[in-house]
C-alpha cells in the first residue's frame, strides 16, 4: 500500500525546485518513493498549470526519518530558505526552521 506526501512552498518556486532536486539525489528517498513535480489544484479564477508542489508516493518501507534528514541537509545549504508545507493523510505541517527538535516533532506528526 502506498501513501502520498505533498510538499509546497509559498511564493518560492526556486526553493521548491531545489528541494525536489535534493530529494531526487537522495538514494534512501528514491528507493522507497516516486518523486514528481506537479501543478497544484488551482482555485476558482486562478490560472493554474505551474509546477508548484512536490509529490512523493511512498511505499510501506519509506522511513520518514530519511525525509527529515534530507530536509535538514538541504536547509543547511540555503542562505534563507522558505518555509515548506508538508501534508500527509490530511495532516499539514509547516517546516520553517532547522531546529532538530522542531523537525523531530513534525516528523512524528507525519508518521501517525
């Protein structure tokens, strides 16, 4: 059985593309997830069509800790990275810092 993790960044497509590429380079992520860039659903009156979400279709062997490690490593390479919103099974959480304790709390929430 697979599950989906959605990742978005408000008004910072460059950061989203950078994180997408970072995830593509992580063997532990690629091994248990199909990673793609997609257009989010446009709201009424919006143009839509931009690639503005990262979609991870994960298998049962996916380790959410590997996602956290990838996020922390990527964030360390950015001068002022934007906040990332991560959603799984209706739980939406914003990662807006590199504090290991905050990242650990977010990852626990995504695992449940």
